[in-house]
């Protein structure tokens, strides 16, 4: 089989390694410059590749194409492949076709990374040999090729789900759905919702589907599908309700089958209403996987802070600095602001993805001392919030932090929770968060 891989970062290089491992003819193409670490892997494994271009003549010889999730369908090379009906799949789909491992898959607009990392921590702390893969930055295909595990905990973006057809999640999780990445979905929310619900494809009666009951988009669609759903279902809520996982008088109360697990919310290492829900999901999965109550409790209490997700990086002169760079959409920023109880110096901005900021207005009026806009073009932020709080218009991290020094006082919290993608000033959200951390420590 002739396999062409498009994109040479983590997922693409991993797919190329797996393709070679199973004996396929592999060619990798990246229209950009390949990072040195990935180029070294390709050269070591003698996998043919090109960079700085897509040679259509070579690419169109493919029997199957494994596409990086960052490449939109609107690019000329993808359109050319579609015209010739050449199958295009994601690296996750490719890996799944060559693995018999149990797949625990987590998607959602927000919370999926924390939930994925917490789930993986609970399972490994409880003695299960589980790999961590997907949108958290580790290639599932590379692990299937070189470091196979019997279980994988996989974070899935909508882009990865779009390229999946035969893949089956044994346990599938949908944390929530709020408008995000609408620029990739013709600015139609219903298209994005349909993408997220692809988590259910191929699940059968032996599988478990865990979903939010608080998020109306998810809850209403699940209700509409109820009679057609094949897998067993479990729902969670942060309010008192008759769901499988709920919060009652400060107690996280989780029931699955004939088992019940309870823990006080103050004993959880991750704070905020949204993180209580994330913990509920991880607990449900751990129970399904057979972990004891003692192992779950120990795992919860030993979970470390997650980088770039409400990460306290410094306390200086009485000012708390929080790195929430992963908050690349409005809903994530809402949760961040909602969880804080001190006056907030809020740093936001970047590449807008069709955001509607109106859901933040009440929180901003109540909690934000000043909004420091950080981006090449802050026009939309300024227009949205100028009547709600003081603003500063800055165009670099250095300028933003200079404003912080002028505005923040002891007792304030400086929150980097951008609401936007990072690509105007930074390589990615990790780069943005790392630069923020280094600058304030």
C-alpha cells in the first residue's frame, strides 16, 4: 500500500513511523519547514520526505492519505485528493486500524485536556498500563508502532474526529460543546456539533458514552438521539440532579452500575466548577476500568497542576499570576473568570475565531479590574468590552506585562486567559504560556 502523510509534526511523523512498521510504502510531505527533531527521526528511519512544497504528482499516487489535523479541507492539495476519491484519514484513524487496544477517547470544546490527563493519571496510578495520546501532544500512531499499550487515553479534537471513519471508542466522553473553530466549519455551529458527535460512531452496546447534562447543546442532542444510542450512557452535572455523577452539598457523588464513589470537592486538587465535572468524568472512567475506591482517591489527591490551564505560575508582591493560555475560546475564559474571587487583571486577545463575547459581559463587569488586550489587532475586544471595564491596547507580551506592572496591586489576580488562538504573536498556546511563565517568574 502506498501511504502519503501530510504534515511532519507529532501526528504526521508518528503516522509515517507506523506506516513503515507495518510494511507500507510511505512518503511524507510538509509544505512548511520540518522541525529538526522530526527531520532527524525521518532520516534515521529512512522515510522519504519533502518540505517547503507539496508535489502533487507524487501525492496523488497514494492509496491512502494521512492528514495532519491542522490542514483544512479547503487547501488545494486536499481538494485535489478529494476530486480523485483518494481516502483521507487522521493519524488517530490510521493508528486505530493497526491496534486492538482499548480506546478511552475524550472530546469537547473545553475541559478535554485536563480530563484526559487526570484520567490517565488515575489509571496509571492504579496500576493500569495506559498510554496517553492524541491532542495532548503524543502520537497514538507512534506508540502503536514502537511502545504499544493495552489501553490508551486519547484526547480528540474535532479536526481529528473529522478524519475518522472505522475507529471505535470503547469509552467515549463528550465534556461540552460551545462555539469554537467556526472558521473551519463554514461559521455554522451545527457543523461543529456534528463533528463532536462523531465520537459516537461505531460504538456498540459493550461501550460506555459519558456526556454532560449541564451543557444544553449536548444534553438536548443526546435526548433527541436517546432511542438510537447503542452504548451504555452515563451523565454528569455540577448541580443537584438525578444524574450518574453530581455535586450534592459539596460532595462529588458518582454512581456507575452497583458501585458508588464519593469525595468532598475540597479534596480535589483541581478547583472550580468546571474541574469538578472533569473529575467526575475521570472517576466514572476509573470505576468502569475496575479501580478501587482507594486507588481513585489516591490518584485524585496526587494529580499535579496542568500546564497552561489555570496554572498558578507566580505570586509576586501580593499579586497572583495565572497561566490559562489553553483558554483559546470564550467558554474556557468564562470558566476561568468564574472561578476567581479576587479583582482580575485580565490579559486576552490573539486570533479571533468568530467569537461572541457577550456571554462574558456580566462576569467582566463583576470581576475584571482592567482588560489588557494583547494582539496584533484588538479591535473586536475593544469594541466588545470598552463600556464594561478599563482597557489597555497592547501588541506584544512585553507591552502587556508593562501594563500589568502599572495596574496590578496586592490582592489582585493577573489572568492570562486569551479567549483566542495564539497564532498572531506566538507559535501556539504552549509557546504563549511558556513565555508568560518565564516573564513573570
